[in-house]
C-alpha cells in the first residue's frame, strides 16, 4: 500500500548488507508480504494428519520461509527502491490505513457487513477505488497465489499418501482449474474487507492511498514478491518426503 541524489545513491550502495536486509524485512512486513509467510504453515496443516503436519513444519515455518522469500526478492531490488518503498509504507497516510485495517479484527463487524453488501451494494465509484487499490497493492493476487500454492502442496501430499506422485509441471496442470475460482473468492473477500475497513475514510484519501501503492518502488517490491512465491513453494515441495 523519491528522488535521490547521486551522492545518496552511492552511499546507499555502500551500506552494510545487514542494513539493506533490515530495510527489506521492514518493507515486507509493512506491505503485508510477511503475513503471507506467517499464514502459510497453519493453512497447510489444516486437515492434514499428524505425520503430514510434522513433515510440513520444518519446511514451511514462518521464519525460514520469510527469510528465503527475502533472499529471492532482494536481488530484484535496488537499495534506493527499498528506501523509497519504506518511506511510502511508513508515511502518515499509510499508517492511518494500517490502523483502519487492524481495527477490522477487533470489532468483529465484517461478517455482518458482508451480508449488508448483498442488500445494499456500494456506490460504483467507491467500488472502483477499492478495486484500484486492490490491484495496486496486489492483495488479491498474493492471496490467490498463497491459497493456490497451499492447495497444490496439500494435493501432492494426499497423492503421495495413496502411493502416487507428480512433478511440478504435472501438478500445475492438474490444479490449474482451481485458479479462477480461487481468484474470484479472494477478490470478493478483499473487496468486502477494504470496503468495511475504509468505510469512514473519504474517497479522496482512498484515491491518495491507491496512488501511493502505484508508485514504482512499491510496485517493484510487490511484483518481485508475487513472482517469488510460486518458486518458494516449489523448492519446498521438492524437499517433502
């Protein structure tokens, strides 16, 4: 959800590796990408037997998963892009919207609001703004990818439990039909969440927030994360016994 002088660019390129790593970690946290890592293992283990849960735990634990995702994303980004993305995500506007998002989990009103939307749909202009933000923030895309890769992994485990197996190409072919319904349900959930979270937020601020996510540095971070996620899962599936 800046411009740099030549001197600043040279200085950022000479920063110690751990400084750049810390910036990337913070950016992934504020962008919500780290949350995907934290959700992965609980989603994967849901419905699995104890033996399967045990096999999944070391490969999909949040800490190592986030660390490997960061390693894949880091080479695709320049230090000045990370600095700019952090400035955007840690701005007063972004913090205001983050507070509104966190409040959704505290008031428990989302379920009732979703039912209300069926009877009283939002104004089209407001829905267009939310969809623009969703696209800019890659929210539906990332949620769909996570659910799809989790489903592929669970399908592979179930197949192996029956004595079968598939390579990654065949697994993708077998599960490709799941993508469209997953994307549709993810989009519906994201729209309802955003409409509820920002229900008291003026449209001009929502427009400004969408513009924030459309900035090139933040777009680069989210696009790199989305590209890295499938490879991250494929690498770990190859290690499943």
